[in-house]
C-alpha cells in the first residue's frame, strides 16, 4: 500500500510515460523486451525484461537506460525507488535541473527516507559514471558480476551518442506543457486552500493535487530526456 505522497509520485510517473508513448510506435519496444527475455537467466537483459514484464511495463521509448539503471542499481520501479535513483544519479554527477527538482520534491514528500537518500547519494559518488550506460553494453553480462564492475571507478563505458530525434523534441514540448498546466492549476487553487470554508478546501484540494501530479510528471519526463540516451530500439 502506497502512502498519499507516494501515490502522487506514482501517478506522475505513469502520466509522463503515457505522454511519451503517445508519440511512438510501441511494437519495436515490446519486441525488444521479448528478445531480452530470451537471454540466459541471471543476465542483465533477462533481469530487465523480467522486471518490466512482472509489472506489465515495457521499455520507455528512446529512454531505455533509465529502466536499465533501476535494475543494475537494484532500485525498485516504485515511487520510493524513483527518488532513490535520482539521489544516486545526483551523486553520480547527473546534475540536471529536472533530476534536482524531482529529488527535492521527493525530499519534501518523503521526509522519513532522508537517511536512505543520503546513503544513495554517497553510493552514486563512489560508482563509475553511468551517463553513457546502454543496454547493448551489458545485456549479456551476469547481473551480479556487472554490479561488481560498477563499484570500480576505473570501469569504462564507451559512449555512442546519437542526435536528438523529432520525437524527442515533441516529448520535450509535451513535458513543458504538462508542467505549465500543472503550475497554472496549483496557482489558481492556492488561495482557496487557506479558506475557512470546507467546500472551498475540498473543491480546490483535488485540482491542486492534480496540478502537482502534472508538474512532477513533466519533471520526470524531462529527467528521462536529459539523461544521455543512445540505445535506440530498431524496428
């Protein structure tokens, strides 16, 4: 059972994923997950596929390494796991504005986990940079051995960057649009939250929460965009 704060993060995540998927043909990504599922048990690719399929999820179009990091770093695909991953990545050097804002939002919503976030940040500082990590780099490696490799600062991961696609630019626009609508809704409802009238509080409370979900969803989507992604699925 998720707490109210975790429900906000969870719904925001699903909203951002839904928005990204609207601009992509999902069939190639479903096929890639199926192909990863055919790899030997215990490999990174097999564990990634099993993790996604167990939750009835698939790879996020164009941003597969985000899901990969959840698996290799052993962070659950859940609200708390998402904030913990952001804490790790900040410690790992991924100082992007969306990642920072999402992490700060998690600090506000989940104060009981501050100590855990601090430990995750420190873990990121002692891990090799994951900025260019792709599924193709490690899908056939045993997951346990690959996690050991990540603990060494001398591990090198070769980048193979590709130019930004039209789909990605459209996703950027959608992310900012979500945030704009969310902020507008929150600002509109904010004065009513201080009202002594219960009807005003209830009437403004739900749109305010919905606006917060839109803002966090946009931030999560931007976080996915700003993580260097190069392992594109081929149709």
